[in-house]
């Protein structure tokens, strides 16, 4: 709720009367371990930003242009790693999962990569559970993984800076939201959102606010935490 509240300046969202009871009900029961058994997700954490600015050996990651769309192989691999670990936990099998992205080319890449992961089909089907943000609008899942794709030094274009689309992407999760994104790219990106004072739009670093919220209330995860030890060797 807090991740998208900056898009509701005129009528902020609020939790119900018994916030403690709601918090307990929203616990997902999932624990995730990265390299060397280091944990990076606890059941009480509902927002994770997994930084994909660099690959396993520290090289800057790059997205790829496909026609008018874009895709990011590193984020597809990171998504596969996360889903594989989720699938290995009995608690997760009771939770619904979806993967979404702004870019159709990334959806195609994710579906191809996740089919090869051989995840339990009754729990996760790449054709059913991987979709664009626009096509997923109106749907919800317990766990939602959002792949933001872009790795430019400066985020250009309006597609990933439309606050309505960002709002949809970050409000689909009922229990756990995992954001796969380059903090370097999105941290300084300007997004026009309704002003709290005038009602007019104003430029703000909305993604930065969400990243900082993850740091305070959830987790900000560096690549060295979730990649395997042998992959970090040059």
C-alpha cells in the first residue's frame, strides 16, 4: 500500500482498523536464501527490490532492443532463480504467483526461460502467469514479480514513467512484491504524479521512493546475495 500511496495524493490509501491483525494475515511464510545460505527474505517482509544493475561477476547489465520493445536476459534469469527457490518450499505451493513487465519482448523471453525451469504446472504456468502490466490490470496474486527491464544511464520515453502504469504494476501483489530492476536506472528517473497541494502533476523520483521504502520496510538485495558463488568468479 505504501509503495503506491504516492499516486493517491487526493485520497491516500489506509489500512483497516486492526493493522496488527492484517499484518499477521498478510505474512507469506516464505524465506529465501542466496549465496552461502545468506537469507534475503523473511515472512514479514512484503516488498523486495532485487537490484539487477550488474551481473554475477560485477559487469554492468544491458537490456536489448527488440523492434520497438525491450528485453533483459539478466532479469529473466533472476526471475527463474527466484521462482525455482519459491517452488522448492511447501508453504509457497499454497500461494498464487504472477510475473509481469511493461515490455512484450520481455514477456516472450520470460516465458521461454521459465518453461525451461520445469516449474510445477499446477502452481505456475508461463502462458497463464506471465503477462504485460496492461494485460494483467484488474488481476491480483499473492506473490507478484515485476521485471522493469531498462538499464539505460537515463530512463527515457514515457512508457515506464507513466504513473498509472507504475501504480498498476506495484499494486497487484496481495502478500509479496518483488521488483527486478536496476537501481541506477530507475532511482533518478522522473515520474509525473498528481501534486498533494495543487492537484496538478509534478515531477518526482517515484521509483526512488519505492526503493527507499523497500530498504526501510522490506529488503534491497544486491546481485552478490542471490547469485551462486561459482558464478561470481571472473
